[in-house]
C-alpha cells in the first residue's frame, strides 16, 4: 500500500458518489499507521463506543502534527528508509533457514548498536548527578528552592 498514490481523472469522485470532503477525510485516515489504526478500533470497541470517521480524522490530524510526519515539514531520507525497513520487517512472520537466522541476528545487533548511541549510559548516569549551586558562595540550593541564595543573595547556577 506504500507508494501507491495515483491521481484520478477530473470528475471521478463525483461519478463514484464521493464528495471532496469525504475524499479528504479518507485520505487523512489513510495516513494513520496500520498498527495504530487497529489499536484505535479495538480500544473503541472495548470501551463500548461507536466507531466514527470523525474520531479517526482527528487522530490522523494529530498524527500528522507530530514532528517528522506528513504535513509537518520535510521527512529526512533516513527517516523514510527506516520507515520502509520497518514496514518490510513487519511482514516477516517465520524465520526458517540458517541464513535467515544469521541475517536476523545481524539486524538485531545493528539495532543494539544504535541503542548504545541513542542512550549512552554515561549520559543517563550523569543526568541526576549535577546539582544547583550558588554562583557567589558555591552552596547547594536547598530543597525549598528559594529564588536566591539565602546565605549571600547570589543567583543559582544550574
């Protein structure tokens, strides 16, 4: 379904009995990723609410407002390729041969390497180690967080 955008000749929508608003709504809804779409349907059914196209149009607009999505600026070539790879990998259901197993392990290994780059352990460990101190006297900021140092009246350094 990816990459199947085709222009219709003028008058085709009206000949099919579809209004421009319906077409626009359906195009928006088609932008919701399939797993999210299915999840929304299931949660709506479980909640005992009636399915409506309006709720899916709202969800699609919200999805498109997210950074890096359709109507919110350019999508990088890297993001586009990663999305394509994810869609292709989702189609794999069974791994049977040794070559497939080896390739799957290589893909997992590559993903683990990315995780190390995305969340270095030293950055996570140092995230809470830094404390706020006074610029003048160096005292730590008390838990009450006064706007200025109570000892010397200095500003806080973060």
